[in-house]
């Protein structure tokens, strides 16, 4: 009789243990699922960050003249001259800093030359200096980089229109094509045809 009670007791204990084991297993499954979901989320975030970094375009520009480390540098698209000066070590002690527009946006293949103090004084002409101007070697004026005086050399562009072009560049960024000139007013198709003879968009 005692043996039967022991057997029954053992069966009950085994049954209870089995029930607790099953319950423990079931309760543990959601936790593992949550962990897996968190791991997947983290991986997705990392993947998105990598894709974003790849999609960010780079430009290559060359800075020369009176900077501490002249050379070719890679920057993010829409970087400005100020950033280029910083990564090239800053100005040398002889740099003429008054002629450079630090707020100008850089484009791929730009060449920025930092003049020495007094380099162009007294009528001297340095062959590298014109790279900071808006006039190309072919004599065409770049609407995106030219100064007000340079813009006024273009047929059909006077003092008022030249200033409006500068204002447009400051607020809207660069011109993408000649049709954009219509946005500043007082410029129609005939005027644009005249402008094209002496101007370009780089």
C-alpha cells in the first residue's frame, strides 16, 4: 500500500514538473522573439545609415596658393570655400584673405587659388589668379561665379539685372540653365539669346 502511494506521489510530482516546464518554455518564447525583433531593428537602422552615407555625393576640388596644405581634397556636395580652407590647414601668414568669398558653394573640379598679399598690385598679372574669377579661359562669363562687374560685361545685363542675379544666387543657389534667368524678371527669350553669346553656366 505504501509502495502504491509512493508511485502515485512520484507521478504527481513528475506531472507538476512537466507542467511547470511547459509553462516556462511557453513564457520564454515571446522574450526571444522580442530580442530577435530588436536585433532586426538595429540591423535595419545600420543598413539605412550605410545607404544614406553612400547616397551623399562627394566633390573633388583643388586648392593652391597661400594655404598651409595645398592640394586636392574631397568634400561633401554643396560644401563652401570656408570648409575647404579649414581642411587645407587654414591660410598661410602671407595670404590675401580679402578677395575670397568664403560663402561660395564649391562644385566638382573647382580650382581655388589663394593669392599672396600684394600679388596682383602694381599691374602684375598672375596666371593662376583668374581661376577665382567668373570668366573662363575662352572669355565666357559664368553666371554662377561671376562678380557684379563681370556680369555687367554680358550683353543685355546692366547694373540692376547683375544685382538681381547675385541676389538669386544668394537665395536660390546656382543657375541650372539659362531659362532660370526668367525668374529674376526683366529677362525674356531675346535677351537670353544675347546673354548666351558671352555667358555660360558651369
